[in-house]
C-alpha cells in the first residue's frame, strides 16, 4: 500500500493553503491524499451542547471541516484518491502519529485561533521538529505555492552527502521539471586579514580555502544524484555568509526550500537546527524539513 501525503486541516486560511499544496503534491507523486483534522472537543469553549441533538455540535463542526476539505481536494485534482478523517486528539500528536505511515505531512504556517502576528504556529513547529517523515510547512504567497518560479532551493549542510534531504530535493525538482538551486554557505574565520584567533588566543594563519572546501562539499553531496537525475538542471552556488540568512534571502525566488534536520536516537526536545528553525519562521516559500537519522536509527525505522 502506498504511503499517502497527509494534509493537516483546521478550517483556517493557512490550513486551506496547506491542503492545496498537499493536493498538488499528491497529484505530482501519484500518491493518495489523507486529510486529517484533529481536535479535543472540550477545547471548543464557546460551544454549548444541546442534549436534544444526536451528536455534539463541535463534532459536527469537525466533520464539516473535513468534508469541505475533501470536496475542495477532489475539485482541485479529480484523479487523486482522497480520504478524510477526524481524530479526537490534539493536532500535534495526531499528525505525528499519522506521519509514521505517510510519505509526507503538510501543514500551514499558523493554525486556527493563533495570533496573526505569529511567524509560525506551535503545531507546525512541533510536527516539523519531531516528525519521522518529511514535513512541508506551506509558507509564501499563492504564486510561490503554485510553483510559479520553477525553482527548488536546497541548503547543503556538513552531513548532507547523499542525504535524505538531497534525494528529496532532486525528486521534487524532477517532478516539477524545475531548476535545482543548491547552496552551500561558508564563513571566514576572521574578517581581519588572513589570520584568526585560536581557542587559546593565538593568531593562526588561514589558508584561504574556505570557499574551496565549500565547493568540494557540494560536489560530494551532489555527484551521485546528478548521475541519477541527468534531466534536472542543477545550479551549484557557494555563498559567503550565515547559512540561515543566505537561504531566507534566496527563498524569495524559489517554490520550495529543502533543508535537512538531524534526528537523534532518543527524542529530546525539538530537533531542529538553527538553519531549519530560521527557515520555518522567515522563508518566503514553502519549507520542507527532511529528517536524517543516524545509521542505526534508520535501520530501526525500516
């Protein structure tokens, strides 16, 4: 059985944007779509249950949300197999559970009822930071979410040689017939001359090879996938600067930003690095967080 694309919906505008993105992705990948709405009934404080009714009105609200979402999905992509479910659970836990059997989980950048000034909602952050499968947070304007730029942006980190994030980005570029913009940011040890201070405080001469090492890492990370996807146009770029700033700036001209997130054997807090965290809060396009496990952890998941 094929693993579905899971879309988390809550009746909000950002939830509908996530749903549309998930529908398009399911159609591109020829995968089924699973629509999930999760809520604990008692959180609807403004709703008073009428004993004469057959079911609580808050349950009717939830079922109405998923029914409307399913109808929207079928109209947008008639060929996609759609299922919809209401889960009596908190949204974060429900989507993490759904992600165990999913190809991808898609969420909006803010949820229903959250402050409009928030850059990222709490549910989106928890799911992106803890999911065992890739998560897309549907950010950006409609032009970007509808793949108007024809470009996928991939940030390369130190552990991205043949990583799940690299494979995910190549697959997305191939499915979209899009250019793959691959970036490795690098930093000089010091901006003063050709030396920097060692941890002990002594001046140490640098060899000026920081950019070259960044370029070498790009080659190592990409060469195998370039051979597997000869039709994907790849642009390799090394940029001096902080990685999170570089990727956020370049996201303005991309339809999807892909970054990896290292996961540990045991769950401890939110497992997001600085780059992924900043991208989720500030990128101008949808952001895909692709988990990367240590070798033993990957064997245990399979």
